[in-house]
């Protein structure tokens, strides 16, 4: 039995990763789910020897703002296609002084500051209320694989960190970033939630590969510009893609995580 064929690894790409170089394309299909259509067609292929399914979180071309992404449809589409391990690639702002532009962060915790987003599959006509454990929002086995691959590839990275998920689409104020820092956040982004919790509700292993694309508001002596963000993406995305290429075989070999 070929577990890699049966269980493709899902890769959700965010800002700067709407396509994936090195992916041997095998097909693209438009799908639907009980929660509506996902952001983009599912692109299937192989990365190295591992079967993968790639989904552009913001659509392709990039057109869907963070607060309007249909996260439920995205995760359900991947689940229905057989994915049981997901890597969410996120562009983030750096709060911690060690996490500056082009630095890779593999967070171990998240704090949710978003509001008004459809953030659970457990609603409507239910037989009972379900509360999932979310103590550790990111799969530790998957995180270890990403960390080992980052280390072996020589990519500058942090092996832990707290992701502060904000509403967007605007960037944060300097005062908001000071608040997040007091709360213990090391990086800030707009797409980390509810993606992580929806994966957990489906019993999927989920890990985040964060690329810092700018200093968060008030953490530099200038305002944040798109030119700055694009330069950090150009510098850091090669490392992200190298980690993904090296990690997918190990991620695909992980056994599915049963619902608790």
C-alpha cells in the first residue's frame, strides 16, 4: 500500500506563494463543498516523490482579502480530497526582535484576535455540542519535520513562537502591536485563524510555516511599505520552498490523526 498516494500533503499558500515551483503538475480541478467553493481550484502534483495538493488561500490571482477567505470550504475541500496533513504558509509581521524580514518562523502557539469569521464546522442542526481540545494548535510531529528540514537546509528560522491572528485587511497600529507583544505574541498575521482550528475539527494534522515579510507596526523607524514586503518575500520565499520540498515526504508518511 502506498500511503503517500493515499494521503497527499495539503499546502495552503498565502501572500507570495500562489504557485509552487518544483511541483510536477498532474491536474487541476474545481470542487465544491457543503460550505461553498474554496478560494481556488485544487492543484495536484508531486513534489519530490510525494503527492501534494496545493490551494491558493487568496485565490489565483491574489484577490480575496483575509477576512473574506472561505476557510471552511478550503479545509473541507482538502479533506474530501484525502488530505490529512496540511501546511499553512503564512506571510507575517515580526514582533520579536529575532524575527525580522525574511526570517522563517514555525510557531507552536496562536492567539486569536479575529472576529466575525465563520470559525467552526459545529453549528446548525447538531445532535450535540462538540468541544475540541486546542491546547496545542499545531501538530508537534509535523513541526519537528519542518524544523529539521529548515536546520538541514541552513534556513534562518525560529523553532517556536506565538502567532497573533488579527482581523485585517488593514495592518495594525503601533499600539495594537504593543498590546500583542504584552500578550506574548512573537509574530502577527491575518490568516492563521480559523484555519488552524478548522483543521483540528476535521482531525487533520496542521502546521504553520511563517515567513516574516515586514517588521510589525512601530518596530522600525519607518512605515510599512509594499516594496519592503515584496523585497522580503523575494529574499525569503526560496527558503520556504526549500523547506517544503524537503519536508513533504516526512509529512506524507505521518499517520492520520483520529478525531478525539
